């Protein structure tokens, strides 16, 4: 490995961790990407088909989601709460308004423009700013845009707007705004009318008609999934993807390892690219505090079962809340708290591909077996461990994963 490779690897990891880098929020990472942009652009184009755009102020990796069915990595607000439909609609309206806005705008002016846009005939999006909840949704959207670098705060703060005691002035950064969309075609060229159909057209990539190009498409798609998902299960792939991954697994994972430092763990059920530095993740496990402890306890509980009903899991969390209430945050034993804790924990486990949520029940996925707790083995000093005949821990049937990579824009 040349001396340049560690720096190039760090640049690629920075892009995977934060696909939109700006000179203000990520100056060192942006400088690194700019220095190695030619090699990065070549690798990303060859292995993933993703486009990299770099200029003096920004670096944008146009990542696309491996599938359109995964809703386990939503945008989140200040307290980590997931965005709901209203916030996503407000985000789209705010982006449309900012596209036509002056170089500077205020939060109050943005709110007025969003209200006008929401009142457009046919949109069917009733929205007002009379209540604090509605203003909080708009502020959550603005904070997301601040985090992306679309807006730059000049004066004021959002809290004063929420309290109706002041306003906020922003610079609108059009270069960043123009780089947000990652679809493979322009929205104006989409002709379908239904949501699913429009989304499919927006992300559709043509299928090549030669074996060589089809294999390249398969390799790029599998590399994207291995970079983005905590575990790629063979059962989730179609026949062509599964056959290609089985035959080319060593070559694909080696190239990812060399470029990113992610280490492949190959098991009977699939492949996980594990990050030894625990950087390329937006859901950590194990994790401290109440939510992290509940998630870990639930994973252990589900590790010994194929599936469990929602009522059974709620009772389990309620029992754990009583047992650990001294250490958990206040209110965990109050009515409704167990359902809330269970929802948070299952959301994390689903994002980690450890469970699958079905109507009224939860199905454990193979990788959750990593969190099973076995009885401790007590050894007397000088005594050799008893040969139990168990297979070694490196056996190829032991599933595992411990992180997920699906963050940011």
C-alpha cells in the first residue's frame, strides 16, 4: 500500500459517512476529497456507479438507496425523533420555495412562502402556523437544511421564532441546494402520476443488454448494498444477484476492504462488511442510556426465538422497566411507556437488519443470534477446558453484525 492510500481511504470513508461535504462544516474532509478526487471518482464510478461532484466549496457523492422499500433510516429531528409525513412534505415545499428565493431570507418569510405553497390547489396539504407543533415541524426542517449546508444562519436563532419573540436571517446557498437531488433522471422528465410509479421512474436505471454490462450492473448493485447495509442476506437477493455474489464474493469484498477498511464477515446466511473503527454507522449497538439498554435486552430475548407477538414483547419491556427503573430514565413504568420503549428498540433492531416487523408480531433475523447470552463457563485453575464437540467460533454458520451504514443525505 502506498503512502497515499490511507489518505485516499479516509477521504472515501468521509464521503460514505457524509455524502455532502461543505467547506464550512467539513473543511479537512473536503480538502482530502479534493486532493484525491480523480482516484475517488474513478473507484466510485467503476465499483458503484455513483457520481462524485467536487468544487471549491462542496463535495457531493450522489448515492442512491439500494432498495426503495427500506424506511428504517428516516431523517431525524433535534431530539432524534423520526420525521413524519408532514415534515417531509414541508421539506419538499421549503426546497421549492428556496429555489426561487433571494440570496437571503428569514424564517418568517420562508414560513409565509411555505404556507402559500401548501395552499396550492390539488396539493391537499392542510397546514398552518398557529400552533407550536406546526412551527416546531417547520423549524425541524430548517435545522435539517442548516445541517446540510443549504442554509447558513446570519443572525437570530430558531428558539426565538418558536417563542414568537424574534426571527432568523439566513443565507441561501444555491450551490448546495442544487446538489441535493440524487435521482438518475430529472424530475421534470417523469411522466407517471402515482407516487410509487413516479419514485420508480425517478430511480430507474436501464438494464444493459450484454452479459458483460449486466455483470457490471450486478457488481455495482451488490457493492452498494454491502457499503450501505449492515448485513446483506442471500434470501433478500434475487437469483441473479445471489449467484453473482456467491461466485464473486471474495473479489467484491476484497476491493471494498482495500478502498474503505471495512472487513468482510462471511456467514451461511449472508455477508456483513464490519467497520472496525465504528464510524460508518448511524445506529450503534450496544449503546448507552435507557434506549440502548432496552434494545440490547430485547435483542437477547429475541435471539432465542424465531418470532414473538407484540403483546409478549410489550410485557417483556414492561417487566424490564420495573427491574431496571433505578438506572433508566424517569417515567419508564408509567402507562404507555413500555409501548414507546418497544417501538424505539424495534426501530433500531430493524435498521440493523436484526428483526423484521410484521403485523402484530416480530420475526428475528439470523444475525440477531450474535446477541444470545450463553451460560458462563467456570474453569478451575490449571484445568483444561472440556471438549464439548462444539464447532469453533470462526465456523462459517455463525451470523453476526453490529453496525449499519445509512446516514445523512
